[in-house]
C-alpha cells in the first residue's frame, strides 16, 4: 500500500507532459524540406534546360549560383525580422513568396528570366534557417536542441533527395517546366498547417504546464535578461559572430557541390545514364538524413553526460568536417561504385556536423532576443560559400576542359579549414544561472 501511495504521489507531483514541441519541429522540418526541394530542382533540371536554351558550363554556374545572391543578402535582415515579429508571422510569408517564384520558373524563356526567378526565390527562402533555429531556441531546452536541430535539418537532405527522382521523372515524362509548377504548389499547403498550429509555447493550447516547465528548465543558464542585451549593431564587432560566419563559409564551399554541380558531375563527367542517376543519385542525401539525426543525438548525449557545451558541440562538428574531406579522393577513383561510397560518406559526415552547428547561435547569443539575428549572420556565411562555389566550379570547368579535379580537392580543403575555425576560434561560454529571471523569452507581436 505504501508503494502504491508513493507512486500515486509521484504521479500527482509529475503530471503527464505534453509533447507539442515535437509537432512544431516536425513542421519546421517540413518547411525546410519544401525549401530544398524548390531550390534543388534547378540543379536536376539544368541538364534538360541546357538542351533547350544552349547553356554553357560557365553560364550554368551563374544560374546555379544566382539563387544564393539574394538568399545571402537577405539573411541578416531576415534574422532581425524574426526577432522582431517571430516565426509565426515571417515564416509563412516567406514560404508563400518562394512558392510563387518557384512556379514562375516554369515560364522561363531563357537565361535572363531564369536568373530573375532564382533571385526572387532567394529572397523568399532567406528566413527559413534563421526561422528554424529561432523556433528550436524557443521551443526546446538546451539539452534537446542539437537533436531538435537535427530533426529540422533533415529537411535539406530529404528535399535534396526527393528533388532527384521527382524532377527527373516529371522532366522526362511531362517536361521540366511542369516540375516547377507542381513543387511550387506544395508550399501553399504548408502555410495552412503552420498558421493553424504554430504559437509560442506560453500561448499554445496544447502545451501544458509540465511541458512549458521542461522547455524553460535550463534556458536561464545561457541567456541574459533582455535589459542587458547589447544593441543589434554590437553584433558586428563580436568576434564570435564572425567565427560562426566564417566557419560556415568554408563548410558551404564544400557542401554546395551536392546542391549544384553534383548531378552534372555524375551525368557528364562520370558517364551515368539518366536511369542510373535516378536510381543511385539520391543515396548521399538519403544516408545524410540519418547522419544528421545521429550528430544531434551524439551532441546532446555528450552534453547530458556532464561534458562541457564546448566539447559536446565541437566534437561532432570537427570529426564530421574532417571525415567529409574524403570528397577530395573522388577524382582519383575509377570505379563509379566506389565513387558513390566516397561521396555518400562525405555527404553523411558533412551532415553529421550540421545539428551541432545549428545549435551554436542559441549557445553564444548575448540574449534570447538575438538568436534569430545571430542565426542570420551564421547562415549568411553559409550562403556566401553557396554563392561562390557554383560560379567557381563553372569557370574552372570552362578553362580546364571539364575537369572536376580542382573543385573536388578544393572542397576537401574547405572542410578542413572549417573544422579549424570551429575548433580554434569559436568559444561556447555558458552564462551562469540567473536567479532573477522571472519570465520566459517571448516573441513580439506573435499570438
């Protein structure tokens, strides 16, 4: 009887905790999936489009890079808007905007119009990663953030993987234009779900007191009171902001290959048929999905085991980036089967580092009210790499007679430089718990 009574008392003291935060991060993952499906569609469609518009490799590089021009430019403003108005408002506006521009690509009449449509797409997709990082920092305690980040970050691998068979099948059967029409319509459905479900935790009808307490349980130890937060422009002189930015620049110089020139590399340089590419081309992105989650689990479990945040976040980042450098061996491999193994390992290792990297803005931000802004700076660095890489590869192919040796070796070196930046420059310094934190952070203007 005493045991039963004790158990009942414990149950009363610890009521069932709602799990709404996992639904929220699932919506974020779906949003990123749609974003990557939209942006990767051009990479898959370019071989079909180049036949119609007679696009040279150098011009293809410009086309593949053009999305990142506006995507990079609008990262920092997007972060500020997210801190000001919150993901509930900004995220669906962004998805609606980029869905329209994706659909418009179906009406392209040549290179110039494609570039215009890609620029519009870049503006719309700019808030997506800062929004997801902001959502995780709002909805998850610190000890769950790397795993939660890995869940939404799966969206980029899922979207990239889906783009290959979906765009290929549609392009072959109905023409490449219909691929942009169909995938552009998907985002509009997501908006309905987001507006119906997303709220901040304190205002969400499905979040009970136990889940809210769990979400806020360890947030005070790393954020300062809003009144002590520095001005936004002070971030420009914070060396940690630039460490996160530069680390992501070099990581993306390598990762951009899989988003842009990877289909052309397999089809043109390695002699894959369209059928072979459709069957195996998605393998690196598919394997990277599990690797992304694994990286988040490893990082959070290291943190839960008592290791410092500095160690728990950096070990997955550095180990993943160093292993990803194996992409540099690709030009020296004759067997396409072995090549796919190496490319898959490189992509998986690259993704293994992703969750811990995405958790860094919340770890080093001076205030919870500046997580979105810091994420904007970090993702700006990512897009600088994504912008530079496809143009550089296109120019190199033009002047080297189509050789991928230089781009792939450079991608390997970029991974190593990125690992060094995160290892030696980035500093994660937890803030001491604050006894006078009275209320949890909130979004301005978000219902």
